[in-house]
C-alpha cells in the first residue's frame, strides 16, 4: 500500500443516529453530518491514499454501517468497529460482522473506555474474555482512554501478549495545561510492552484550540517518539473532530513538521507502514 494512511477518522449522519457527545456551544461546529465525500478531496490533497474509519458510538448498528461504507469506498481500507466485549458471544459476533458486506475490512475493535467510571474496566473478567476473542480473531484493539486509565491499559496489554493494543490520541495528554507528568510516565510504562503502538492523532484538540503552535505539541510528540520509537507510531487525523482546532491539511503538515528529524524509512513507517502492519491492510 503506497501513499499516506490516515489511521484514524470518523463519519456520522445525524439523521440516522444522534451523536450525543456532540453537545454544547464549543462542539457546535461539528454538530452536522460528515461523510466520505467531505473527506475525500481533503485526503487526496494531503497525499492520503487509504484510511481507517473508527467507531464513534457504542451501539451494535453502527459497525455494520461503517463496514458497508467501506465496501463502497476506494479510500477506506479498514474499519475499527465496536462490539460488547462483556457479552458471552463475542467470538460469534465478530464472525458475524466479518460475513457482512465490507466485513473483510474489519481490522479492530474499540470501546469508549474513557467514559467508563471504573478506571480498571479493562481488567474486568468479562472484558478479559472479550479481549481474548478479539485476539483470537486476529484483530487489533484500539484504546480510547484518559491519562489516569493508562495504568490499566498496561496491565491489560501485559495480560494479552497476542493482542496488539493501539493507543488513540496518545492517551489524551493534558496539552492545554502544559502538564506532562504523570501522563508521560504512564505512557512509557505502556510503551514498554512490545504489543502496543500509539497514534499521533487528536492532539490539536487536547491543546488550546485557538492558541496552539507546533511547539505546544512538540514535547508530547517527542515523549511518544522516545517511548514507542518511530516504528510503533501511526499518523491519524481524527477528522472531523480535528477541525475544531485545525484543518485536515494543517494536521498532517504539523505531524510532518514534528517528525522532520526522522529518517525517510522511519517517516514512511509512521505515515503508512505501521498502520498497514498493525491493521493488516
């Protein structure tokens, strides 16, 4: 697979299903429909030739819809969907999803762990069983978590060495406040496990949306580069959420700027090779 792979973006249609997390005046600019036709010209202009479409809501109907979109798209190479990891029939449900139109493009599973009140939700026995099923199916598991949940992520990754854990948005570091500890230490503990990778995604919206600069993001990107190494990092736009703070083109350009010190082969991995490997695109 050639060109840039955007390993993290979303679409939604509010006439099909509400996105109840898009609330309040700050998020009003993205409280509208976003589809692949909106993304395609921006992706093309940025040199993106393939993407990974990621779930947004924890309902069983969404993943089949995303797979169907992928089946009709030349752009979407993979889908990270959702299924209830606590259900007793996770293996059967994953098999069912793969039989649907576009099912061959199912590459990972994600749950909104960031919204779980239990900081150790990932360590529950029923979730452990679900993660084992994801591993057995040959899929990756995306982690959308907050910094205080990173410790549980590391323990879950240690308990499932056959499962690749993909940390979305670097675990949402507190960029707006400028703090790095204890996020950095927790990130390094997760990165110490060989079955973990992380996405350089979603950082502009963790910063002050109107005042961020490349130097605002640099310490967090540098920490991730040092912790994971460039061969275990993936580029993701987090479009259209990113548009609250930056355009699609700005997001990819700032990522290029912040990784300019890497070798050509390292940058090729970060912008395409690692995503292709992790998600088996």
